[in-house]
C-alpha cells in the first residue's frame, strides 16, 4: 500500500548540488522527495531528471529548492484520492527553480504551487492530463492544511507565482489572489 510523504522511494534531507536521474520508481508515498532544509543548512541546486514515477501517492516534491531543476520526468497514476499531486513546487521558497518538460498523467492535482516565496520559478512545456483538481493548483500558505487561495488570472493580483508558456499563451504570469471570492480554488 502507498505510504505517506515520508515514505519516499528517494528521500533526502538538507540536500544541495545533487542529481537524481534515470530511475523507475513505483508504489511510493512520494517518488522523489527532497526535504528538510534545517538551518543553517541550505537546500539548493538540485537536479531531478529523466525519472519515471508510477502508482505513487505523489510524484516529485522539492521543499525550499532554490535554483533547482526538475525536467523530463514522467509521473503517472498517482493515488486515486483527493490531493494526490504529480509535481510539488515550493513549500517555502523555490527561487529561480525551473520545472520544464515534465509529463503528469492521472494525478488529482497536476502541479501544486505551495508557499508565498515562489519567485522567478518557471513552469514551461509541462504536460498535465487527467487532473481532476486542476492542472496547476496553488496554496498561498506553506501548510497544505490551510485553505487554498482563490485563483485569479488578473494582472493586478498580489502574489506572482510562476511563469508558464504554452502554445496558446506565449508569455504570461500565473498569479493567485486569496481575496477574490468568485474565482476557482486553483490557478488556471
């Protein structure tokens, strides 16, 4: 059975300048989980690439991953339950991180943006299919137990989350605004 987030196939604390690549990971709480960041340690410049993660609760999660790169991974068949997520960006900071060319298939949430200090994080050319709770989902708080913010595509919202490029939208900013009561509870 699938375990919780601390039952990762690849689980690493206080990690910097690491590479996780060319793995086939299955039946995990989280496929790859870079976590910890206990002060005074830093957690940055990590690369997660060319992995296939199947039948796990979550795919890839990086906490406080400044300057990290997550690219060309496949996450398929997350747990059939609410909140199961393909890619988690943030939880505190994700400064200058890049999440590019990943494929997420059949996960409740495709990509979850979590935290208030996700600045200059780039999401580009990711494919999300079969997501029931949103291709891009956002929490303004660092805690998933807190209620998610309301999303707004308005350019005047206060929380710049990430850039996303697609065929239809050449350049744009994802922004979420917790004060909007009429918007859905995910960035779209």
